C-alpha cells in the first residue's frame, strides 16, 4: 500500500462529485446541530418526556404548511401570551382586565380553548370570563370566585372549555342561536354563526375580568390557548410534543452517536490489528482468536440482551456499539500491518533499536490513515441505524429525542394506521439523508485509498 499525503487526498476528494455532495449534506447537518443547540433552550430538550411541559400544545396536530395545499383551511393552534391589560378602581372595588384579540378565519371549529393564569391576591376575588364575537354578540363564559386566602397568596389555575360550568352558561344564552346547542361543545358554540352551525370568521376578543374588594389583586401571568388542529413546521404527536424540536435535537444526537462510535471503533481496531500483525507469532494468533470470538457474536440480539439486562442509557448504548464495532477494522488493519512491516525502513528502525510502540506509531499507523478516514465515514451510518433500530424496538433511551425514539413512539400510538405521516416520514428521511452523506464521503475516500477502484 503506497503512502498518500493529506494534500493528495484533498485534491482527489475535491474532484469527486459524490464526495462534494456528501460534504455539503454533512455541513448542513452540522450547521443545523449548532443552530439547534444555540437557539432551542436546553430545558426543552431535557423536558422531552415531561407531559406538563407540552400541555399548551395540541394533540396530534398536522404541520401548518398543509393549509397552503387545502381548499378548506384547518384551524391553526394559537398561544396568546401578550394580552391588552387595563386596570380601574371605583371606591373599594378594583378591576383588572386582560383582553386577548385573535383573527379566526378557518372553515372548521377549534378543538378547545384553555385559559391559564396566575393571580396574586388576598381574600377571594371574582373572576369573570367572556368573549365578544365578530357579530358583536357578547357571550358570558364563566363567573367564579378564587379560593379564599386571609393573606396575600399566588394562585395558578387552568380553565378549560370542557368545563361543565362554561357549557351551562352558554346554554342559558341559547336564545341567541336558532339551532339546538345540546349536541355542540362549548368551543363550537362560541365560534359558530347564530343561524347555522358553521364557523363564524372574524375578530374575537376574549375578556378576563378580576374584581377585588378592599384589596389590590392582579393577574401576574396570563395565557389564552385556542386549540387548533395544525401546529408548527412538523406537527405534534400523541403526547403534544413539537416534532420539529425532536427532529432538530435528533440531528446533534445522531452525529454524536455516529461520530463517537466510528472514531472510537476505528481507533481501537487500528491499534489492535496493527499491533497483532506487527508482533506476529503467538501474540498475533491469540489476539486474532479473541477477535474471532467477538466477531462471531450476533450483534443485534446481544445488544438487545445488554440493553434489557444492564441499561438502556444512550451512553451505555454508545459503549456497547464501540465494543462490537472494532473487530472488522482490526482484521483489515492486521492484514495491512503484515505487508508494511516487511518493508526496509521498518526493518532498519527495528535494527536501530527503536521500541515497538514507536515503530507502530511512526512508521505503520501513518500508512493506514487514508483507510482509517474511509472506515470512519462508512462506520457512522451503521452506528446511527443500529441506535435507531434499538430505539424503534423500544430499547433506546426514552429521555433523548432521537429519530429512532420518535419512530418508536409513532409505532406505539399507531401513527401509520391513523395516517399520521408527519410523525413517521421526517425522522425516517433524516436517518436516510444522514447515512447517505457519510456513504458518499466514505465511497469517495475509498476510491482514493484503493486505486484499483478508479479503473
């Protein structure tokens, strides 16, 4: 095997269209990973399996861009967090009013609406919730007293449109509508026309008024959620999680798993194989028999057993993949080492009394670097797909939003049978694209390392 300088590798690589395509895709994936780590708060990633963190999002929502291809628009999920705030006092009575304005222009009704708030008060203030519709009609939704407190306290609560009190209050105003309200949900009544059961388009204003007597009460946090059926760039899953966040965080995780396993496996395999080939005789025989034992083990079943019995932590999984990933590299490295050690400069170094470790590191390993680069590139997709396969079987680390874990959740909740394509296709496509990038790079390097392939 002739020595190839890094400059020659670079020149040959830049002549390969396949190599340039692979590097371009990899650069995009790396840029995506960096942007994800910087732009998306780490808490969002850490709270991936915390249902409380995603309660404000819709369940199984389609991507918002689907509306561009549909004649009847799907209601988009809206989270309103910046109300218009007004305060007023008359004698001993003080009023704090939060007003949320929204434009509703969809042909279907929203799934629900939720009001989340935190109030600081003393005694027991009165909270009233109402809505002014585009036709000018004002509907009273709720009137309730907050829990009594003799001292200043902070109370947090969520008010859902499914609350029976809201449905009862709307039923008491049934004279406004010309059709039966019994079969309709609260959100359908609020957003429907008065004469037909069709959605009323236009501007809605939700009013939240809090009255207090002889004490100053205020709403310190206020959020109105209009539950839509479309949300985000990639929709949501059954647990209300934003799939776009999962896909983005899956990119640095996939690169981390693939690159760490590939680098470690190739390094271990090279050192092991080169040392065995250089030492020869009984050392070579013993080391290669151990290599054969590891090579003969069925990797996937063994990984499944280890994940079930020891741990399904992603870091333990990476360690397991390293243990099984070096054996093939070691066999090839040994074969190359047997050829290189017969050359004159290796014999000369040995006769001059250089240590075996120095001969290996200085005279043999540098000859194998081009092969090492190609092996690393080809090993990355194998590590990524193995992790994805284990996660899809339910043996991955559920606390990390890897692409395989997303596919496992999709399979668990029957996404394919329910036609939830946005839950299945994107992670599968991302696995394929990432693997394709490294296959392109590996094949381009393989042509450079093995000149026979050029012909």
